[in-house]
């Protein structure tokens, strides 16, 4: 038995808002001609000034580039020539910092990624599902649609889409799955009507993931959510302007735990690491058109994002040029755990049905035994003000307010913060 049939555990981690060239474009510059990354000749022109790609020395960005739908359309204009002009509109960005949006990191900046790229498989045609922000893309990752949404929704947003998790639960027998969130109040699943106030047994805290993973006792499908920085001081989702070593440490810790799992669970594991969207940061590849249901009305992929397929069943140090997006994750889960009698993924919706399955990347005839642990970079020695102090519980039946913001929140943090408040208020009423 080889390939996808050998996989008992699919583990997915979706990080936040970095483009492929920004995080992995350096690979082409460092003797990986198989990777479609940076050549050093990429430019944007704004107000008569040419901005080239440049190595960033600061591991925190000075601002959060715009990544709402209209901003991404500007960035993609003229063969991805509008990143600097878009960044120039962000409040507080000084003229001398405009070139930051064209910047990239290298091997010494992303040591965990550099090790994973040399040991496993990088995808250089993995696109965000939507040319827009976090929530539409995360909806595509679990439901294959955003219902046409290409901007951030309101604070009261709730979506009634069928998800891949619904299919797993409805299977005969049901397929085990669980979402592990740094704070279960703020899980992306809470945006889905079915999971807003129920299924708490399916939404656990991230600490319990590490325990189960070490014991080799993960469910069939594991969905991981990092610390989004809504409450606390340990944001590790990689959302700008966060220090990138927080996410490097998270990814490395997850990988090392899976690699060392008991009962040889590693030999039956597929670990997928990618980002929901590009965060307004430069990438040189123009997104292609995409298949969608008429109700979705998106019809194109978003900008490329970093993506790793990590398993002892993938070839060492390879790069896939196949077109993938987040719905490839759904396709792969369905094909492995709820296949048709012919062994294929069942019909889901237009985008998922058209997606490429990751099974084609599991090419080894036997599981490789040469994988090694990655070394984590030191924890950044930094402090930044809390966006919120901890949740304040109000009297039963009242809305428990969040304490006043100390620093501004991004749109995703605001929406999930409101959702978390909603969930907590409901619990206080029961």
C-alpha cells in the first residue's frame, strides 16, 4: 500500500498573510532553479521611482499592507505592478518604507522553512483561493466557497455553508476530526452557523494537540489554528507586522512533534502548511482564472502563498509546479476518507471538484526514514501592547465586553473578537 492510502492522519496549518516570493522566493536565488521564485530583476514603479525586490533585515514589518479585494486588484494590475502604489495608501507608511512591500526573507531569516524545503516538498503554484483578505480565503479552505465575498465581512458575520467537516461527520462510520485552536473562542469554525455555539468537542485547545500528536493519537483530520493575537502577547500566525520567528517556532514545534510521535504515526501522516492569503506583499506570478459555482462569483485565484507538503511519502527536496489552492486540501481529505466506490473524491462544489488532489505528490514507494528535526530560532525578545486585556465576563445574560483596545486590530482580529464575545455571552446565559 502506497500513496494517499497509507495516510491515517492529515494535519493542516493555515498561517496568515505572506506571499510566496516574500517568504520562499529566495530559494531561486540560492541555487534552487526548480523553484519559480525571485530572480532579483522584479520591480514595481510608483511616482517615477523604481522599486526592486530587496532582502529585508527587519523581521517585523513597519505596517500591515492592504489585502482587501479592491487593494488586491490594484496589486495585480499591470502584471503584478501595483504593490507599491497600494502600499503607499496605507496609513502611517512613510515614503522611505514603500519598498518594504517588495522585500523578501532568506534562509537565515526562515530557518525552519529552509530545512523543510530541503527535506520535503514546496509548491510554487499554490494560490490563495480568493484575491482578497483572510476570511473569504479561510471559508474556501473549509467550504470551497465564500459566497462571492472578496472583502472582510461585518462583525456580526455568520455563514451557512457546508464544510468538509460536515462530510466527515456524516460519513458511515463517521470520520474523526478536530480543530485545535490556540484559543477555542476564536476559532475560524465559529464563523460557520453550525459551529458558532455547538460542537465544542470538535474545537479543542492547541496544547491538547501536542499531547495527542506525541502519543500518535490524532484524529483522521486535524485542523490547526495559531494564536491570532486577539488576546495576549504571543501572536504566532505570521500576520504582519508580527515578528516572523514566532511562526517559525510554531511550525517547527508542530513538525518536530509529528516526526517523533509514538507508534510510528509519522509514517502515516501528511502535514500541510500554507497561508490563507498573501497579505498585500509582492509576488511576481499573476493568478490564473478559477472554476466557481455561479453563486460564488469569484472566478480567479488569489496571489501565490507559501506551501509545504510534508510527509515521509514525498520525495526529498522537491518542488511541485502543479496548480493548487486551498480547496485542494478539501479534495485530498475527501478522497482519502470519504471516497466514492471508484476511489475518488465525491462531488462537493465546482471549485473543489476542479481542484487538484495532493495524492499525486506522495510518490515514494516506501516511507522515507531520513527526515530530521528542525532547530527552532530563539523566541523573539520583544514586547508590544496587548490588543485587548483578557475577556471580562459580564453578568449572566449580558454581553461581556472586551476591554478597550490598546493597539489597533486587523479586520480578522476584530471579527473573531466579536465572535468570541458572542460565544462567551451565550455560555453565560446557559
